[in-house]
C-alpha cells in the first residue's frame, strides 16, 4: 500500500496535494493542507487501508505506544524516531544499507519516498498487536545510492 504512494509530493504555495490531504484525514487533526507535518498521517492512512486501527494521531511519537514492540527491525515494521522536545518521525522499514535503515514514509523531503536514516534516534520498532510472530529480516539494499531515489536523512 505504502509503496504505491511513492512520489506523492507537497504542492508549494496555496494549492495542496489532495492525496496528502487524504492522508491527513486519517488523524484527528484533519488538516486540510499539505504543509503540516504529515508522516504520522501517512502511516495511519496506510494502516487503515491495510485493515488496522492506527493511532488516529498526527504525532509521530504516538506510534511508540501502539502495537507490539520488536527487538530489531523487520521488513515492513513501523519505525519510530525521537528527535527530542516532542519531535519525531515515523515510517516503514524496507531495507538496510550498512548501518542505516531504508525507511519508506511520508513527509520525507516533503514527499512519500524511501530515505536512509541512522539508527541512533530510533526509539521503537513496531508491528500490529495481532501480527504473526514470524518477522521477515531486512535485506541489504544493493542499489547504488548515487543513482537511486534514496536520500540520506538525519
């Protein structure tokens, strides 16, 4: 579900991407523009489309108290980052590259895309409560980052 959304991007100025406004409708904030932080809205929207009840919150850190925690990242798990002062980010683990995770998320460079993230700010790896216990290990991404769509983030 999330991969099909890759490329959705904010529209600068007064206009708004209706798809991002749709993501925002998956939270209690119900923002009508694409200029608000929307990473949690994207994860809520994806989880809802997958048949799960998300956090209903526009706050990335709300995911730290949702689902069941994993000891290590698994393919497709929700990854929660904390940057201090109540600020964070959330997305889906799709791979690894060296000591960084490849995370598919919304509001990464104002768009839905995969980006490289260091692991030092990760506070949780999450799966839904009723998700089967067999976790799929992340595979090393072999694409050249010089020619790929990945961007290094934090």
